[in-house]
């Protein structure tokens, strides 16, 4: 699930300033929807949208008679769910728990919409991948439990590659060479399609091209850095040379290209397996997965594109019950197996990386593709930091990227524009910005 991790811990000082600027605190004893009765039975509400969540709630309620979780479906975050959550927090009637993407956690923290449950978390940190745990923590505070992640790899049309004598490229230089050979074999064939927002962010993440950082309790925005320009210029070069399809990701033309072999690869997160399988049925048996190409031969660096947490919202009265469910949702084998089957989620918990539901799939030629992602997971850099205004940052970025992929500007210019716009909005909202 899009999008990906944050590193709240690294942004502690800047977010503290942000909380001060918005006049909110990160915790509250307000009247949230979690409550407890004299008999000790707790009742909490959970808002989310992922398929399989309702089944998980029912399973939890069956096995935990002292805690009743009520699940309510909301629109996906970017389609209105997040705004509904924030409005509920401001009105003092928010649910205890909500599904929140890692990239949005800093924005919620900056607006004082999260509640610290560190007193309940105990040693839970060891249960999760380090990058995932960093996504829900701020200094010593913990604002929820990780659920899923989106480590990246290379999905490729193995039948097409084999027909041209190509092997999965180990480096980005080899990836370009493969693209040239594929396009030369047929002008309708392309190595890939354009990437936007968090899919593109995963490419920058792998290269160590950070977008945000913190310096002396102030935000830094690095989207136009030399490291980012390297990634931008590489993909710009592929586009300039006609190696990138014009079909936008998730458009019907994209699915058609994946199915008939005209689009040869997708550099994407683990959840893309379900997207490809569901949307490009004609490609069944043709596709496979391999490790993400590297900038330097022999490196093992991986980007991430996706993941969310079960966040505890400000005003939750029964944080103990909220944490118990949140942690259970991210670590229970049976419940997560259902999430794999129904939502193609990939676990953030260390002990769930080899669930039986993560099995070989005939669509991918019987390959056990999840082993590729299990191997990649430890190589995701946990130091990546998301900014506090990602909704507006991504809107500005996508505007520029959309133009760049069609020859109306460059990817580097899109990144510069997004950086400048983000800095302007940060200052407008009173956030501390490093010089």
C-alpha cells in the first residue's frame, strides 16, 4: 500500500517546534472514542480502509472478550480519510485508532493529532523492522504500531527478457542497456513507464537521495541535492532516448502494456505484485521478480514505497486497549495472513516475513517472489525522513513530474519546484526551516 516509511525519531526537534506552532501537544486526556467500563471491559473504535481489516477486527474481538473494537470504513487517506481524521481530532470525537500511512505521520504529529503510547509499548521495538519502528516513534514517544511495509525490487517480463537473451540487470547501467535492446527489438516496447510521487520517492530513497532532514531543530529540504539530481538525470536520460513508455502507471494503457510485453519492467514495491497480477491478466506466467538494480555493482541498497501504521489519535482514553489491538494487528500470524490474502499487505513484523500466504504464485511462473522481498527488507535504509507537509509537497512534485515525462521540462526542475514550494509553505505555516 502506498506510500512508505517515515523516520519520526530524526525529526523530533523540528516536530516539537511544529507542535508549538500549531498550539497543540502530542498527547491528551481528552474524550476520545476509547473507553472502559467499571467491569473492566474496554471499547475502542478503529478507522481504516484496507481490505481484510474488518475480518481482523472480528477475529480480535472473538479472542479478546475484555476489549471490543468497532471498525468503521473511511475513504483512503489521500481521498478524504486523513482530513476526516484530523477534523475529528479537532472536534474532540476522534476514534482511538486510525490507519495512517507512514508518509503522513509527521503531518499528524505536527498538528498534534497523535497520542503517545510508549508506556504500553515496552519491548515491542524488537518485534518490527527498524525502519518500520522508526516510522511510528518520535524520540521516546511511540504513536502507534507498524503494520505493513513496501520494500522494492524489479518486476520484469521474464519471457521477453529470455527471448532477447537478457538477464535481470544487476546495476542501473545494465538496466539502461537492457532498455536499449528491448526498444531496438520493437519500437513499441519500452523498459518502463513514468513514475510519480511515492513510487519515484522509492528510487531516490535507494540512492540515498534524501528529501528531508533536520538540522538544529529546523527542517532541511534536500529535493534538489546533487544526489537527487543524479537519480533525476538518469531517468531523464531514459525518457529523452525514448526508452520510457507514455502510459501512466495504473492507467489502462499501462496494464495493457504489462500484459502484452510492451512495458518490460516495473521497479516497485512488494504490493505491486497484486497490482500487476490483478490488472494485467494477459501477462500470467511471464513475469518474475529480481533484486533492485544497484548504482554500484555489489551494493545492496533498497528503496521503499508503501506501508502504514495503526496510529493512536489524540483524545484516546483507553490507550492500553488501543495499543493491545494495534500491536496484535501487526504481529498476529493468522490475522496478517488474511491481510496478505485480501489486501496483498507485506508485514513489518520480523516474525511474519515467511507466512505461508506469501507463497509461490503461478502468475509469476511459480517463483517464490516474496523471498526476493524478504531478502531486500533489511537493506531498506531506516534513516529516510518524510517532511511535515507531504500532501502539498507531492502535489507540487507530481505537477512537475507529469510535465517532465512528456518533455515539458525536466525531472530535476520538478524536484527544484517541489522544494521551493515546500519551503515557502513551511515558512507560511511557521515551521522552523534551516538556512
